[in-house]
């Protein structure tokens, strides 16, 4: 950086009194800090690297205290940089702030293929760090493995499932898959069935691969109990929120089966738990339902999660999480973004595929395009619904997609159109023009818990006289119906 940039950075730190993802503050007014290895490692292991600012004391409210000796500081920091593997090449800049010397050491991020950068004295396992906020944290075994898997082109979807046998795979589904592949690639017809299955990543040395188990097995969770989806509907905006009858979840389901089975069931779970607006055109009388979130966007989010999640030994005990809140839908997929991909590049750059064999199988079995169109589709569908942009977060050991349901201000193009939201007072009064049972009303609202419907929907409408009971002297009768 330039001298002027260093002065500006120092004044910023003085004012904001904070470090950050790419900034570490050190005093250095008495001597060079002894152990910089953690920060050297963490900055080197992140895109963009980071800057170490010497001459500011965090313990004194980020006061500028100066550097003991600029020349000697540079020498001692360089000595520590040379103790790293690969060696770190810091770039130094000097300036004067408040009449005291300060120094910056810019630490470049190393290429992904060379990571992790670690302190040789502690070794690769204990000497590798990652930056989280303003802290340097030891890398987990999984994070170390992720770098190794990318560097060595290891694909966990192609690993052998020791206990699995071909007898437990759906033969008809495999034969159909292979017929389609032979139609696409006539050369496959010249191969034996065993050779074709090896080429298509269904087997390795005659044993089923993880990709084959997840796509063709009768019950994949018999081998991998947690490679499924846990889906919940929370009656609030945070886990732990409860409804008035103390229910923690409005709906709660473990979704299992092959990848295609799980995708369809997860979409159906979201559909039945979403609010639905009904648009009525008074001129034609036609009704058109509009779901709370676009179904096509939800399908793409779930497909991306099951196809691109991490399937290594380190994460096979972690299911995909689908959480529906009152204001948003979140899908948590185990494993951070793979390879060189960043959140900013999603939908614009072609990513490295973590699970290429599994992705090709899933493309045919689910209709997934596998043409890098998933993220653009999600963005386009949310925009068409006039909903906020989807949020993509690359967290430490998971990737999270968030869809929010609060519509932006919109203009209705047909002024005469009347919109009735299912579950609204007007909707229920209209629905109960014909007497309805509790079960019928719950099904209309797409809510499974009848007690919840009674407490939150029926009681208020009975109290204000909007609804009446067909058997008023026996409110709890199983034959009770409600009418407007």
C-alpha cells in the first residue's frame, strides 16, 4: 500500500477501534511480537490475504503507540515469515501518525493449490489456521481435507461404499440410465455392462460408489443414516420460538430416499407449508393460486444442496437442513463452497464440481440441467415474484441459501383484480359459506395440527361472530362444523 493509504488505515482503526477479517493490530512499541504464526497462516489461507498493522495498541483503546525500531521490526517479521510453509512474502510500508512511526505488513493470500500455509514448527495439522472475523482459529480436520481433496482431485461421490452390493440397487433404474447414456454415446454399446458401469461411476472395481447408492439404492440411508434432509416449520423467526399452544414446530419431517425422492418430497413439504394467495379475476371469475415462494426457485435450491453438498467422511453424519420461518426459508448444506468459487462469482462463473459423477446421474434422474443455471434461475424467479434477492452465505463448514418472503412494493397491473390470501379472515368466511369440519379447514389452510387451527383461526372468528357452530351446545363434538 502507499504511505497515504497506511495513514488512512491507521486513522480508521483509531476511530472505529476494531480489527477485522483482513486486519490484525499489534502494538510493537517495545519489541516485535513473538508469535505471529497464527495470523500469518490465517491471512495466507484466505482469498485477498490480510494486513498486519504495527504501532497501534488494542489494549489501550487502539491508541497509536509507535514501533520500537522500523528496520529491526521488518527483519524479525521476515524471520517469522520464513518459518512458514510455504514461506510468506510480506510487503512492508512505513508512515508516521500522531508523530509516531507505524508499519504495515501486507500478507498475500496464496494459491488454493498451495494451501494450507502453516507454521513448520507446529506441523501441518496443528500449525494451520483460518481467519474468522478478527480471530485466528485452528483449522479443523475437515478444512485441511478440503484443501487436499481439491489439490489431489479427490471426489467423494466416487468412493466405494464397502457394505453396499449391486443386488440392493434398482436394476431397472440403472438399465434405463445406461440406455440413455448409450443413446447419447454410441461407443458405450461396445463396452460390456461391467465396463460401462465403471465408466459411468456406478461402480469402482465392481463395488457400488456413493453416487450410485444415493441415486439407485432401495434405501440409501441404510448405509448413510444422516445423508437426508431434516425439514422443520418454526412458528416464528428463530429456532426456539413457540406458538401459543407451546408447539416448537408446526411441521417436522425427516426426508429420506434417493436424491430424486428427497428433492420431490422436500419441494412438497415446502408447498404444503407455504401461504398461498388466490388471485381472482372478477371478469372471468377464474382463480389463480400464488405460493409464498416460487416453487421453481425452491426446487433449484434443494437440487443444489443435494448435488453439491460435501459427501466426505467428515460430513456424512450431517444432514441438509431445511428451515421454514415466518419471514424466510433457509437451506443449510454441509460443506463450504468448493474450489476457487466465491459467493460473488455464483451464477456468473463456472465452478469446479465437487461431485461430478453424482451430478451427471442426478441430471438425468431429476431433470436438473447441470448447466450452471441454478443460481440464475433462483434469482430470476425471486425477482418475478417481486421478492428480495436470495442471500448466499459461505460459512465456515456449511453453505446457506436464504429466501425471504417479504414482497417489495409492487404495482398490480389489473386494477380490478382482487387478492385473497389463504388463511385471512375473508378467505375463511368465504370457505365456510358451506359448513366445514375442523379437518376440512386445516386441509384448506395446509396446516397439519388441528389444535393449532382451532386456537389461532377458529376461536377468534367464533368470538367476533364471523363463524358459527352447527352444534353450538356441543362445541367439542366430532361432528361439529363451522359456517359463516
